[in-house]
């Protein structure tokens, strides 16, 4: 039996799908449901479903990032999106990231059954070339999102786990993606972002170097000085003088 999971913030839709669809006719069973992306991804890691029906326009959720995270971390899982969001570019990006079907609510039962048939068929005979390209699309999408998040929050006490949570993946998987597509680990990337921000601040002679280090995320001035010289080949003061 293929394991199925349903994620939607509208409980009526979740219960309707769970009760009305004749899952056994397709060799499937619903093993879990969730009403938000956070709890949903945790349940996916626990239940390991092969099939997922999910909304990607839930309150407070970044739908495309969630989708990229799921497709990247669970590449064999087949996904059908159910959404009330009618936007061609959004749908095209979702398909590029590897969803099997993109259905606009309210979806007809024949569309649900067709999607289910397509997903079970693909599970039986997946195209390795297509899946590989889609997995790369998802991976690159996630790395771009992760770096953008790190840049936005560079001044905070940022952890790999926090960034992974923002990308809806495990920290182990995000670490693997950063090394694969950036050839750097999390802290190397974070240090590079912080030093780039420090360079801009050094253009203002009224700012003390120690304060600049603290502003970009270094509580220890000595650590800031060491990282700055390692990445630029100059001390912060030498860099300022050359500017």
C-alpha cells in the first residue's frame, strides 16, 4: 500500500479527501493529515509517505519554498498541489520544482482521481532523468532562499537549524545542499555575508571598527578581526584606509 498524507489549513478539505476518495482502489492509505507546513513536514519525516496532497498557500507559509524543500529532501515522493491561488507563473514554478499535478480549488473528483492515478503510475515507473533535473531545480531554489534568509538575518545569532526551518528541510539536508551547490559550509557562507556588510559600513569613518563587528553579528571583536583578515587579506583598519 502506498502511504498518503494530506496537508491543508482547511480541515473540511482534509476530512473530505480522507473520507470520500476511494484510496484502496489505487493501493493507497492515508497515514497522516496536517493543517500547516511545519507540523506537516515533521509528520512527513516520521511517516515517510510516498504520496502527498498539499495546499501551498496557507497563512504564514512560503508555499514554493515548502514545496522545494519537500521535493529536495524527499525526491521520490509524488506531490499534488491543491490551491485556491490562480496564477500561471506560480503554477509553472511549482511544476518546475517537480509536482505531479497542480489543481485549483475547488477541485473536481475526477481531477483528484486522475492525479492519484498519475502519482501511483509514476511511483511504479519513475523517469530518473526528469526527476534528477527537478531535484536540482529544487536544490538550487532552496540554496537561493537559504542564502537570502541568512543575508537578511546576518546580524542575529543565526543557526543552521533556524535557516533549515525557514526552508522546510532538516539541517542535515540543508548542509548537504549548501556544500553541493555553493561548495561552502553554513558558517563559511554566513561569515562571507557578514564581512560584505562590514565592508560597506567601513566606508563611514565615524563608525568604530568594534561596533561594526557587533553590528554585523560578531559579539567578539577579536573573532571579527580574524575572520575579516582571513577573507580579505587585510585588517579592517587597513581596508578602511585603502578605501
